[in-house]
């Protein structure tokens, strides 16, 4: 501020313009995060009244999305849902700002359409046996995203006042796999019928799927006119467009086969804590990514990675060693089946032979 007015620092204004230009030149925000980190461009450092400082850290996705959408830089402010002229002068050309907004919108629209059509393949087709549509939703636990279909009364908080079906919530992957498996088996039994693989294709074949406690009633569109896979249950109308698929909702809490150390009973073993599990899985993924960069030649060696990530070469090498873990160990880590105490430190720099990795950890490779 200068004389009660906002003063522009040209060095900071140029940094903002550079971020906007680089976003247009790169593939997206993820690439921009990496680019700014390599250029050592950080957020603005602010002095607090306590004498401490805030900021001065690498840009992250959330910070960049806010910066790239901020109309402050073209001399405008947003107030109560309206866009108004601000007192500050613009620091960039409106054409640059508009080009960034268009790219952000285009990428978000493309990502959303792919996610909506691909993530929940039965969107708009599922109903509970009380006639309520089952909408797609998800929950995130320990950084892992779990998809579901839930009856609308339950989503709207009306489960106690509305008549809901016998099944109100189903795991998306489970029910999608069952429907696709039975439907494709049926189509393959008829000459010339293609296999169904995606949301748009399945909506051309299926009219709706009603979820019962012990079966799925799949209503096919009339133009297909197939024969029934299984005779309909008593009380249901006989229809050559109705497929009745045996099915039961999976238990809400699935038993996890924890890998047991030798000489230890199951009652003595607990799975690794979710936060430690997430840290381990993230480190394995990071190690594989760094190894791929070295193999592909995008970086020359571990020293270059260490310089970029601002860590020691030893840390890079130890993280890359996680990329050589046995597939069974990696799968157990992702599924939360490693016993407590099997953490990053114990898995780093493991023996090359997969069987010896299990031996070093005291685990049975055949569990």
C-alpha cells in the first residue's frame, strides 16, 4: 500500500505474468507445479505481526488454481457473486487472462466428462427395489477413493421419512463387474453382438437395473430383444427383455488377510495405521516415477533428481529402491494388509530376490 492505494511491485507482477504464460505453454497445472519447482519460483513471503513469516514455499495445485482464476490481476474484484471494477491497476493483458480461463474451463470440462462417464459406468441406470434412483457418490479414506451408488433418499437425508429399498448403498466396482460380466456373456452367446465396455455403450443396451436383496433385475432395451438368462422369480412379470442376475450385497467390512510374521498368531497382529500406509504407498509410487525418469532419460541420474526435489542423493536412492519390491508386497501395502511395523524404513534397500525380501521381513511369501 502507498498513500492508501495498492502499489504494484513490478518484480512480483512479472512473476504472475510468467506463471500465466507458462500455464498456456504447458500441458496443465500438474506440469506447471513441476516447472515452477524447477525454476525455484515460490509463493510470496509475508511478514506476520508476531515476527514470523508465512509463504515462501513451492506452489501447489490449489494455490495455482486460485492464482490462475484471480480477477484481481486484471483490475477487477468479485463481491457477493458480482464482478466489479477494482481500485488496483491491471498487471496483465486481458487477452492473456481470458486465454488462461478458457484453457482451465476446457480442461475441467474434459476431465469431468471423462470422470462422470467412466468412473461410474451405471450412472442413471440403477434403482433400488422401492423405485428410487441410486446416484453415484464416493468416500475417501486414507487417501484412497471408494465409489458407491446410494439411493437418493439416503443422499438427501430422507431415509427415515421415505420408503427406501432393501438395499440402499452398493460398492460401485462390485455391481458394475457383475452387470458387465453377465451382460457380456449373454451378448457373446448371440452371433454378431459386440462386447460392452463403457458407459455410453451400456446405455444403448440397458434401460435400467433394479437392485434387490438377492438379485439384480436388468431391463434391456426393446430393440435388442434377447432371451432371458435365467427364469424370472415368482411374482415378477415374464419378459424376454428382463435378465435376472443372482447377486448379494458384499459385506460392508471385508476381512483383510494380514500377512503374518513367522510364529505370530492372527490375534497378535494389527494392520498398519492408515496414515503410515498412505505414506508408504506414496513413497513406492514416487520411487517408481523417479526410476522411470532415469530410465527414460528425462533426468540423467539420482543427483539431478535430488537437486530438483531438494533432498539428499541417498534419500533418492533409498526411495527408488522401493520400486524393486515384490509385487505381493506392493499389493499388500496398497490393500492395507501389511502388519504394523512394516514401514518405509524396513522396506527400503530390500534384497533383490523377492523371496529374500519376505525372509528379511519375517513374512510368509505364500500367504
